[in-house]
């Protein structure tokens, strides 16, 4: 399963924010922002901080995308 942060990036645009603004307000590292930009997994704590800054729920910033390569048993 993969993770998509497209909802978060759209929300940033809607709120006229940049990634560096989110980084500063949420108190997260630039490395974490980079991981999110690459669709990599980050900690629940990071997601909570982002949600707090964006005044939203975790479902408003991420989606789980099923791997197409997984075969059912």
C-alpha cells in the first residue's frame, strides 16, 4: 500500500501556504517535508502536527493507495 499527500498539497494551495510555511508552523524538519513530497511514510506525530496547523483531520491530508502488484490469495 502506498500513501499519497496530494490532499495536503492541494490544501496548502487553498490556504495560500508554502511547504516551508507548513514546516515552520508544524515544527517539522525539511527532511520530513521531503519524505512527504516523495510519498514516503512519516510518523503519526508528524501527521498530528500537520493536522493541528491545517485545522483538519488526517483523512483530509492523506490517502492510502492500494498496490496494483498485490495478488489476492
